[in-house]
């Protein structure tokens, strides 16, 4: 086959297959929409490294993993090129900036985690301008970040796990007041990539993927979240709990550090009453902080670390960015979807 025909074949293959992921997935990260009747909620596993030639000359599964790695690279490059085209078909000089919107915290570990996460996003999408803005407590504040962009285009991606006051009011109001042309992406959750991150953190804390039936019958997880008075926030957290329960094969109860019920202690007692005494607390927080520490201290068995810089987090941030660009511009946040 000539070089030209090889190039055409690769182009045709990437067009036909689309983003990496099981059949039916519409997620450019490779995660699957749980509402898709064809797909599966199982996330894409780790892939083997590609050698210096760009090929992995191994048979069977290893070859498939090499192909998946190649398709991930193609998908990322295509997303970068598509971001240069506006919805009216005109070419932009550069892709809209991604502004990661963090809440802000007095805990220095939180700021360090967020800065590292920003760098991970930049590594995954070279050439994409990535900025950070805080709602409160830390510099730069979101209005200052938006002011620095002038009249440029920007997509605001909330580093928040559910809908609530910040997503519905604070961020859209700050975006509307800016000179920059902005759109607000959906919050990160719920999404299968968050379940991937939660699962990974639990395994790090000692959760076993394989357990005998007797152990499974006494095991459970409390999904510890910050809490909100907004019922839609509870609905989002509840959906994440259901997705995690499907992944683990044990009950998962959402519980909250403040502003909502049940508390961590109440959830633990409820599980114990059902004979579930081997209970892990899954830390459903984007970074270390007071709430995450307090919730971990109430774990009867083990507690996972916050989501932090788990690789799935940077992938999900870019997915929300791409998802926002694929819809008509608005400063109102999108509904979270997988």
C-alpha cells in the first residue's frame, strides 16, 4: 500500500470509529453515557505505551490497546481543530480559553491541587489556553481572570460536582458581567469519569475489586459530599451514588458534611442496621480541605482521598469544555450529562 493510501485509510478509520470508547459512546473521553442503550458504563482501561516507532508490535489485546491509545491521540487532536471553528462555520484564530472555576479555600492543599489539575489539563490539550479563576477566598478571582481575557472567547468549566447556587447564580452572573464572550459548561457531575476517579481512590485506600460473597454482603460505601440546600444538587449526588454502586456491586449511600441530610454518621448507622459493617467512605470532594478531613475521620473502616488530580478529572474537564462548544452559546450552565 502506498503512503498516500495508508494516510487515506487512517483518516477513513478515524472518521468511522469516532472517539475511543465502547460502541454507542458519544463521550470524546472514552467514557460511556449510562443512558445509551447500546453502551456500557465500564470506563476505558489503561493503555500500554507506544514504542519509539509509534507502533506496538504485540498481538491480541496489546495490539488493541495500542490502537486505543492512537485513537485517543487522534480524538484529542480533532477536538483541538474543531475548537478553532465557531458554530457559524468561521475559523477562530485560536480556540476559546478554558477557564477552570474553582470555589476557593483557606486550605493551602486545595490551591496546590487545583494548580496541578490545571497543568494536567494543559498537558492533555497542548495549545489550548487554560486559566484559573476562583469564586472566593483565593486569587485570581473569576472576575479578574475574565477581565484579563478582554473581549476574547472563553468557556467556564466549574470545578464543582453538582448543580447548586454557585453553578446557577454566582458563575453565570460573573460571566454576564465580563467583557469576554463566555459560555458556562455543566458541572463535572454526574458522569462516569467521576465514578472512575472515585473507584480508583477507593482501591488506593484498600478496597478490593474482587471479594468473596460473604465479604460483599457486609460491605458498603458512604459517598461523602459537601452538601447543598438545592434539591438538584442532591439529585446529582444521588445519581453518582447509583453509578458507583453499579460499579462496585455494593450499596452506596450519599451523605453530607453540611446543609443536607443524611450526615455521615446517620448513613453509617443505616448501613450497619442492614448488616453492612464493612463501610468505606468515598471522599466526593475535588480537593483536600476541612469537609474532606472531617468526613474521613468518621469512616468506620477506611476512607479514600479526594478526587484531586486523578487522571479522569482532567479528561472530564476537557469533555465539559468540548461539550459546551458543541452547543449554542449561553452564559447559563448546561445540564450535566454523561
